[in-house]
C-alpha cells in the first residue's frame, strides 16, 4: 500500500476485534483499486482522498462498521446494492463481517466511478 497514514493503523488497532479484518479489507481494497489514494483522518474516522478530494471513508463502532462514498448520490447503482444511510451511517448498512460488503468487482465499479467524479472536480451537494 502507498500513501498510508499511521493514524489509521492506530485506529484499526483500537477497533473491536470483529471490526479489524473488515477495516483492513476495505483499506486494502481501496488502495488496490486506487493506488493513488491518500489516507487521512477526518472527524475521527479514516478517510481516503483522491485528487485532493474526499472519496470514501470507513468507521468502526461497538457492533458494526460503516463504509461510504462522499459522492454516493451521484454513483450509478443499477443493481441497488447501496443502502445510502437507510439502516446505518455509510452506504452498505451495518457491516459486521466482510461478507456484508459487496463483491470486489462491485466495489471496484463504485471506486472507479468515485475516482472519475473526483478527477472531473464534480461537487456533490449535501
């Protein structure tokens, strides 16, 4: 992985044991699919930036994790995989295991779309 932030290592280490493999998987996947991503901490949670803009973020809570895209409302989701805040913060609902995340090829589609939005400087209103 490139452009890692030791604060995210610390965040993952302090997360509940069930959450650590989930957070590590998300981190690895984002870096694999967007090697130019840069990590940061915003609002106390790990985030991934691309082209100087926030792209996505993750968080761990007592009993679940969250993962979401900053411009989720602009992403194409033809299979209806995203929950976009219906049951929890983030776009995938309450994540309690890696199996709760979509397949890597589905995540790849969303990450690629988010990268294009950042490359084009497209702003997403709240």
